[in-house]
């Protein structure tokens, strides 16, 4: 069938894939992905996800409708008649070695997330990504770019938490956002003549600062992505589609496949 069975990564971890077949009780899933297992360098299992494809009425769906994951938390998803995600629910993990976020807080799953769409396909509201929040984000769109988000508001408040501006090509040129407290709220984007992003700028204490730079090779692929400022270089060189070289202050640190 040509299906991927195993993926070995440069850091010693590997992913192992299995698929439904005719010997399986759910063989009518037609060789769809059944499980993904991730193993560490020493062979220890990090994750195991098992995928299901039946909707709430027991019918086979073209989409993933459930993910069993004892370390991260089981998930169920529903979709509309256009196969757009309308809800996602995740419970708390049940494994003794359950997933632990980097911030040290106990992971209880992301809870219930709801998504709603306009007739033209635009998302008009959704639950905020924050697992601790039930806030609803509502979207409005730019008249000149009917699929480009102009503003996002929280629970119908007057002040937007996200605003965007676009050029004639529809590329985002300016964004002001308070959705991610760890990111710079005000950002400007620069593109080349082919519409590829080359720089991200922000203002810090009245001074324009470059927070990201990108360069491309003649075939159009990205060659470098990172930060160039005051003789400081940090980012990634993409040697080819399969190899990425990390660079810090001009020194190559690690390569990743």
C-alpha cells in the first residue's frame, strides 16, 4: 500500500505507525491510520495515540472523530456537513506518567471547544485556545478582503483583542494582538516581490526592532529563518527539504532531519 510504517529522527526518537486492515474488527475503515507510537532513544514509549472514525450516530466519518491518548487526554471531535470542525472535547489524562506542561501546572485537558462558521466558510466564533478559559472569540472581516480577519473580540466586548491590516495582495502587513501575552503585541510584516515574508518588525521604546528575518533560494524555498540584529545571528538554515541546521550567533549548533 506504500503506507509509512516507521519514521526515525535525528535525535534518536522514532514514530511507529499502524493501520486498520481487513482482519481488524473495524476493517471497514479502509486502511486508515490506527495508531502512532513515539519511542525515545532508549526505546521508552512516550506517546501512543489510537484514532477512531465513527460519528455520534455510529456512521463512518471521513474525519478523525476520536483520539485515545492516556498520557495527554482522550479527545472527541464533531464536524458539520462540509467536514469543518464544530466541536472538540478533551478529558484529563488517565496515565500515571501523564503529560506535564512546561509551566508546571497540572494538565486537565483543554475541555470543550466550539467553532461556528458563516455561509461563505469564514469562522465567525470559536472558544479561546487557552485550556483554562471558556471565552468566546468573535471574528469580523475586512470589506475589501472578505476572507481576511479584521478584528477579533472576546465575549462581544467593545475593544478588539486582535486587529489586522492587509496589502492589495491580501497579505497581512500589520497586526496588533493581546491574545498571546508571550508575543510582541504590535508587529509589522514585510514581503518581497513574490509575496514571501522577509521580515517581521516591532517597536520597542520607540525604536524599530527586527524580530524575524527570512531569505529564500532561487527555487523559491526558504533558506534561512531567524533573527539578524547587531551582528547577532540566530535561526535555522534549511540545507535541503530534509535537513535543518540551527545557528546561534553565527555558530552551527545542531542539525535536525
